[in-house]
């Protein structure tokens, strides 16, 4: 319950935040207040909380002795590793009733006993991968492996695909009939040679698959001076760029609906897709230039020309424009697994043209 002085203080604080440029819903969220509650307070500021302040004690509440007996049973050697959902039916089969399942959960929660009770290893807390960003090509790569179907059910070809996150260009790929960290290392060596990657220049992000964390692949990265980065186990959105690229590939109209006959057929089709994706596909996330154009650095001049065209069109027919022309400014920084404050600034448009420090 909130007293009238506390309400007046909260209303004034939110008003100050709004005057400083904050939105009302975000100001309320910062103090964990529902905006509807604030609106109700503002309608009649002098009306206090009409709910009764007395504390009600349920008549059917467990006594202290019943509570202690319940805890002794659930913590006994027989039931110490079982949840209440298992304890209640076992006791019922024996003709015993201590309390309802929800009551047992509530009592255990009050004693801070709702922890992992079984002998197996409890679930581990996984931290988000460190935030990474790129301000130019050849700084941050992402890679993954996807399955390509064959004519034999249950047997697949494996597409190894590496992309530059800043430019979205596919910088290397290969298809094999096995998953192997040795083969992944060979592809990465070829990429570093073709792209002239220097030691300590690139961070390579991937998921936690065995080819990604294999000893040969890690040794290859160390020899090349490439820093590895890994997502959390079974979390696909930690590696969103590779996942998105695979979806683009598999939903192309030209993607074969039937399985590939052999490795040659698979490599031929993927080669055509990579050519289209790098040199013809205008990517929406990089202002509709091709990944190759952005990788080569010519996207800046192209976007300047587009901005000039739009400004000229606006000057010729200003009545057709209600505001600024379309944003053709280049995207200067690309984030991977950003922290929450970066996400908030991105939602508000504040990071679109800034380079992270």
C-alpha cells in the first residue's frame, strides 16, 4: 500500500523525468510502477488507498506443530530427494494426508527449500557471451554448420559457412560428408590467406558444437591468431547472423526441394547461392547494398548518391514529403550479443550512427 505522501513524491518524480525528455512508460518501468496506476493517482490525488490495512490470518492455517511435522517428513531420508508432486501420492497410497501439494510447496518455499533435491547435477547458470561489435570488415566473423539432405534417409552433407558480421559477406564455405574440426580448420586457414587476415585481427564466433570446440580447430585458431568466441549451449539466438543466413539460403526460391544427388550437386548449388548472396542480394540490415559492396567499402559512396537523389526529389516536389527523406546513412557499427543498455539504445535509434567505445 502506498501512502499519500509517497504517491505525491512518485508523481513529482515521474513528472520531472518526463520534462527531462523521458517517456512516461519508461519512467514508470524504472520504478516498477504500472502506468495505469499512475494515471489513476493523477485523476484524484487526494484519494488514498481504500483497502483495509489489517492483516488477515487464514482459519485453516497449519499450526506450528503441523508445519514442523510436514517439514520433517519431506526432509526425511525417504522423501529428501523427491518433490511434493511425488510425495503427496505416495502418502495417499499409504492412507496418509499431511497437506495439499500447493501447501507443501508454500511451506518449503518459506523455508528456502525449493532447491534441487535430486542427486543428479542441478541446472547451471549460463552467462551471456561477452558483447562484441565490429566497425569495419575483417574484425568479427561468425560460422556454423548446417545439414543438406542426401538421397539416403538419415545421411547428410555438411555445409561449413563463414561470414563477416559487419559486411554480411560469406567469406568462406565448403561442403563435406562429415563433421570435423580438422576440416573446419582447413577452411579457416584458406579464409585467412585469401582475406589477408593478420594475427589478433579477427574474432570468430560460433556455437558449442564439437567441430567448433575440437582440439584441431582451436589449435588452428591459435596458430592463426584468431580469437574464438562461443555461444551458450542450446541457445540459437547467441549466434543469430549464421542462423539468419541459413534461413535465407533454405528459403530461396531456387533451393532444391529434393535431396542432393552427390557432393558435386550440393557444391554447385551452394556456389550459385553464395554468388547471388554476396554480389546481387541487397541486404536490408546494411541499407540495401550487397555484402560484397560493403566488404569492399564502396557502400558509403553509393549511399551518399542515394541521399542526393532523394534530396533533389524533395526539392522538386516538397509537398510530397511530410518529413525528412529516407535514411541512407551507412550503418557504422554492428553488434553481436549486445548488453541490455546497448539494446535499449538501439531500440531508440541512438546507436545507429555511433561507434561503440
